[in-house]
C-alpha cells in the first residue's frame, strides 16, 4: 500500500485546535490547506502554512473553488459553532473525502458527527481533561489511553522493583503490566527485557489495562 502519511491535508477552522494541528502537520512535512472565515485569523497564519484561505466552509462552492474535493484527508476543527461544524462535516462527506476527522465538544456533538459519516471523531478537551486528571492525582509523568481499556504510562519505578532484573520481578503475574522501555539518566529510551535492572533515577514506560497500570504506578 502506498505511504499516505505525507498526503496533503485540509484543515478547516483555525481556532486553538485547528491552528496547532495545521502548524504541526506543516512541521512534519505535510502540505496543508488551512481554511477559516475570519480574515484576521488567516492573515495571522499567512506564510506559516503551505496554503491558507479565508472562506466559509459551509459553502460548497467555496470548498470546490479551493480544490477541497481533491484532498484525501480533511480535519474539521470548528467546535463552538455547532451548526457550522455539522454543515462543514456533511459537505466533506458529500465530497467523499477518504478520511475525515472532526473535533467534537460534547458527546451529542460527537454522535451527530459520527452519524453523518465522519470517520474519526475526536474529543480534545475531554480527553486532555481525563489525561491531566491522571497526572494530577498520581505520580505519573504522562498518561495515554491507547484504547478503551488499555493505557501506556510514563512513570518512575516503584522502589520494590529497583535493583532486580525485570525477569525476576513477576510484574506481569502480580500486576498484569509490562515495562516496555526504560530511560536512564544519561540515555534516551531503550527497550526493556528480562535482564533490565532499574535504578531510582530511571523513567519507565509501562503498558497494560488502564486500572492495572494505574494500580502499579501508585506503588
Ligand atoms: P478552539 O476551541 O480550538 O479555539 P473554536 O471552535 O473556538 O475552536 O474555533 C473554531 C474556528 O473555526 C474559529 O477560528 C472560527 O473562525 C472558525 N469557523 C467557524 N465557523 C466557520 C465556517 N463556517 N467556515 C470557516 N471557519 C469557521
């Protein structure tokens, strides 16, 4: 299959989410067409993104004139204006864009986008809130929910697991978690194996079911 990771992307709605997304895609080498109906916003970003246009994304003619039907990937970053978000998403579905992403600001909003045929609905504020809750309430340095019930956590080794090879730690049997990688004070992350011996200064990446990873990182 062809590598489509560098396909051009159209990003509609340049609020905080859409702007960060468009700039990061540009930094990663993707061509980006960014659209917003506020001239002030597009002027501010001019020169930083491959192509930027001031247009109303709920207008099919405007989308066609900008060449949006030729894109295989599109992101709708409009959140606050529900009507604009839904109309824009439905036009992208009508244009049969292969991969449509849209931001939702509530469960109901997400459900509507999903029913319209948006392929990937994301909840940036909700997800970030949940993630920060894990960081605020525990010792974790970072937390990522990979699937409904599976998480990857960056944390420090619990003291009982310092100084012994991981192969002798019984971690999987006792806690159901796996230490995937270790970062020592002087080096970047390397994969952990049964002979890896952790020190207090290490940072570890732990994977497993969300509640098990949480339990382990509270030791
Ligand atoms: P955030 O919370 O990420 O800042 P917002 O929902 O506040 O997101 O911002 C959405 C952006 O989408 C705004 O810059 C707004 O001008 C733009 N926008 C809203 N409606 C349209 C539309 N019909 N066409 C193009 N851009 C739009």
